[in-house]
């Protein structure tokens, strides 16, 4: 008897019909004799609709109250899914994040799971119930409701899988796995049968929206294999796990892209110690998350400092940076919001030379100008004009023969 | 400094604009220096919409899961109302039924309040917070969410007022008080400035939908005066309380009516001991609530037994009654779903003869045939054809000069 955590995304439970379909899938697993815990997201656009409602009242909703508001979406879907299982004659019970014992810190809107008290879940499993848990939410020590950040039902699922020592965490959504590239951009992209945690984390951080990056980190930490598959078909999906096979050596595993890039350059900065801190400490204090940072080689002790932010944070970043630039004696501040990034990811790239050179050559052949470059041990990212991003993805997918596996 | 519990109904918080209006009213009370606890219903038709959603999944939703589902409506409105107060610069916090300490038995869908642990509310009041409580809900000892029955945010408000020893429970909705009759039927109906608990209970039970009957019983038990007023204007409203003034002697206070009446007659029943039990015990077991019961004088040990139920229960009642009728040797079972009831209520009627006679004469003059009669010490109810109900209300309002007060 295996203990299985399943998680269904918002599109999988967007309508009553789809909820019944999900109930069917759960029932099939239960019929095999396994213990089943299901984490469910809010139906379709519910969370967005609730946020819109709040915005009609105030432009600055209190985070605690936003969490009370948006956490109701998952309560609704958990109750409905439980009813659908009852209708089919299966024993099931819905639990809120609080009832499921998901304890978090009190950082409302983006709380972190501190621990999971599995007592109530264990009790229900002993009664042979299918346990349906409202995703995305937990409670503080004071029993105030918190949410774990956008897309964070993934985190609920992995945290429960870890606490319950589940055999697998199966994550169902409207995409049936992790692809070598977005199939909407690269028609011959191939679904991977497996991928390593680190590779997946790089992909998720650099534009693949299928999994929440924090959920992947958590899964890696607790060695929870995650099966990413579709709730709309029976395709085998992709297994995210720790022990990736030897076949993947010297290979690019997947090409990711992200259109949400803006670049800010502080031009003509006097190059002296403390300059980077002078620029980036105020940005951090303003809650602006800086991604790639590049500093040009200094000529006559004058340099340019370039960094990227998400597009929606560009204006805020400029407001912070302009007075700082003046203060440190920089010439001026330039910005460009029409950028994107394209990344190649693969653990086989580690300690293998030539990937970067081939990437740059490929982009050059296609006439794609590289604005910035950033790398990790298993990833190379180029920031390019947004209009060139999709061409770049297609060219790289072909050049590295990613579809061949 | 007074401690005031306010309750706002669903129509008062149906839109973002109305929520802001309610926030304004709360702020005015808070500005007077009073401690304010607010109980809020779900926005507009939210509860009905959630029930419809459940009905798309199953025709027999599990009561526990229905409570998880429908209790979300009040969480949403409580968070939004709190945000509206924040937007105006007022300190406020939303609490769920669980957080507000409302403990109930485990009769899902119609749970009864067992006790109220006011610790968290007291703590928030000490911090000078306006406390916004999600109405209609509580939790069992096992921390499962329960709801208190339709319209039961009134019960939440009175229970909190009782537990906190509030000075007054002010209940705001889209009607601005208790009238001598429904103003849509009797245009010159007058708003009462006050009414006794018992009178109000009779009115609520016999068709006046303004207050939930169980909330009135609870208010009487704990001596909580309830001010019923509108959230859309500043009219003074009606005070429901225990010490009604002497002026109301010999007076009918209000005329109520209810269209939701169906009559079932078991015809030709052999009149022997145990017959009533044989009929009514199975009905009670089937969860059918029987209202008025009349047994005709028996002729040759044969009698007719008539009772009323709500219209939606008539078919279920007939299913139960038909085999029973056969078994006890009754001739047949007749039914009529097109009935209504009209009631006159007034504590001044107690020990004062002549009210019943005048009521029957008035109806007779108007050509209204009386099907059944039931009375309490302070109420006389006649069941009549549904088409005659409104004429009857108008005639009685005039005959008893109710509008004169």
C-alpha cells in the first residue's frame, strides 16, 4: 500500500464537470488500495476574481485580510471535490490548511511552511478516507490564515508529502509534463520522462511556469519525487527526482524563456569600493528583486553597472536608482523594458566546455544580439530583444538537438 | 463607553460600494468611543450561488462539506469590510466564526451555539480594533466548520452580544424596522418603535422574515435588546426588547402572513388512542416539520385529521402518510398546496376576549373562507386560500386599527 499525494491545479477543477473528472481519477488511485491525500487549487480564475474584488475596495489591502479573502477559493474547491467523491460512493473528507496542520510563519501573502502536524490527516487516513486538502494556505501559531504565495498549492502538496513520508507526489495540471521547450513555440519539443531537481529548479526560475520553484526546492530537500502529468489525459508525464540517469550526460535538457525582463543601466559610475552596495541595498529595501547583474570592465576608473528586474518593478526601481546615481556621481540611468531571456539548462553541461560558445554562435547566426549573459553550473542565460526570443528558442532547440534526448 | 454588536445582512454588503457605505456607518459608531463588534453576512446571493455549485456536483451534498462550502461567503465579506475600514484609516480585524470562538454542536447545516469563547475578541478589543466577525458559522470541538442555518448570522450576532454582555445588538438590513404589516401589501402600515420578544417571535414564526426566530429566542433568554434598522438610511428603526410599554394593551401590534403553506388531510380515520402518534411519529422521523394540527370532532368514532407543512415538504409528507393512512384504516388522503396563513399578533390580546371573534367576522365580511385556525396566547392564525391572503391582511390591518398604534 503506497501513500500518494496528488495535487490538482486550478484549470483541472475549473468547472463542475472537471471536478467530476478529477474525482474519477482520484477514485482510480484509491481503488488500487493506496492511501490518497489530494491537494486542490481554487477553481479557474477564482483567486484573480477575489483579488479584483479587493481592489474595488482598496488599492492597498492589508496582507492578513487578503489571505482571509483569497484562501476561500481553495475551501470551495476542496468541498466540491469531496462532494463529487461522495456522489461516486467514495469515502472522503475536506480539510482546510489549518485542519491539515500546515503551520506557517506570519508573513502573510507569502508565508513559509514551518511544520506540518499530520495528526488529523493520519486519523482520517486510518478511517480509510480520501483526504482532500485546500491548497495554498496554512495558519500561524495564533490560528490566523496565511497563504504561501502565488501558485503555492504546489508547496502545500510537497510539504504534506514530506511530512507524511509519501511515496510520490503526483501533480496534475493542464500540461502533461516538462518539455524540452514550450511546445507552443517549438512544435517538435519532446516531453521529458524525467528531470533532476536542480535542472527543474533552473527551468522554473528561468521561465518554465509548470512548477513553483519553492516547491521544487522543498521536494529536493525532502527527497520527494514529483510526477508532473495532465489531469485531462493519461500520458505518462515527467518525473522530477534526485537520481537522474547517466544518459543525460553532455546534453541540454530543455530550453526555457521568459518575456518579463527589464534592464536598467547606471552609466558612467566611478569605480570605487562600495558602489555596488550603494546601488543594490536601497533596491532591496524597496522590495525590488534584482536578477542578473553585470559590471563592465572599468576604463579610467569609470564603469557601467547593468541589472535586470521584472517589468512591473522597473518604474519603482528607477525611482529608487535615479537619486542614488546622482549621489554616487554616475553620468545617467538608462532603461529598456522590451527584453526577454532565453536559457539552456542541463546538468550534463556541468564541467563540459563548449556549450556557451555554441549558444552564442547559434544566436549570432540568427542575428540575435546578446544584451547580457548570466550562467550557473547547469544553465546559460542570454538576455535579448523580446522580438527575438522565440526565434532564439527555436534555434537553440535545434542546434543542441534537444528533441533527440 | 458602550459595547455594541452590529450585524449587517447580505443586501447591505452586496457590492463594493455598499461595503464602503457599511464601513462608513461602523466608523461613525467607533468615533463615538464605543467598542464595536460587527457580524456580517455573505454578499448578496453568494450563499445561493455556492449552493447551486454544489447541486451541479451532487443532489445530496454531505452536510459537513456543504458547511465548508457555504461558510466561505461570510469569510469573503468579513475580509472586504475590514479592508474598507483600513482604507478609511480605521483599525479593524476580521475573525472567522472559529477565531471568534463560536463553538457549536456538530449538527451541520443547522448547528446550535454551545458556547462562545470571547478570548480572541477581547484581546482585539483591548487593542482598540473594530472586530469584524464572519456570521452564520462556528466550529465543533474537533474544529470542523458548522453553519447555524439559513439567515443565522442573526444568531451569531445575538450569541456574541450575549457572551460579551453587549449593551445593544443593532441589526441592519434593507428594511428599516418591524412594521404593523408588510408595507408592500398594506401601504399605510406603520413602523413600530418597539416590540416585545414574544410578539416578535410570533411574527417571525408566522411570516415576518425580518429576524431569524432562533435569534429572537436567544436575545430574550439573555435579555439582549435588538435594534432593527436599515443600513441605507438613518431612520430610527424598531427596538425588540423585554419591557414593552403599557400603551400596547388591548392592541393588535402587527399582522403577518406567509404564503408557504400546504395542507394534508387524512380523511375518515377511526378515532382510537394512538392514531395521532401513528401519523406524526413517522413524519417526524422523516424530518418533516408539521405546523398546525386540527382534528375534527369525531362522528361515529370516525374523524378527519388535518395538518399543515411547508410546500416543499408536501410531496415527501404524502409519501410517508399514504401507507400509514392505509394501515390505520383511513378512507383516503387529500392535499392542497395553494394556501397561506394570516396572523394577528399582540401581547395585549392576552386575557382579552373578542379578538378572535372580530378576526373571523372581518374575514367573513371580505368573503375569505377559513380553512384552519391556530392560536397562541398572543396570536391568532387563520389558514386561507392563497389568493385571499393579501386581502385578508389589508382587511385585518384596517379592522384592528393597527396603524394607529
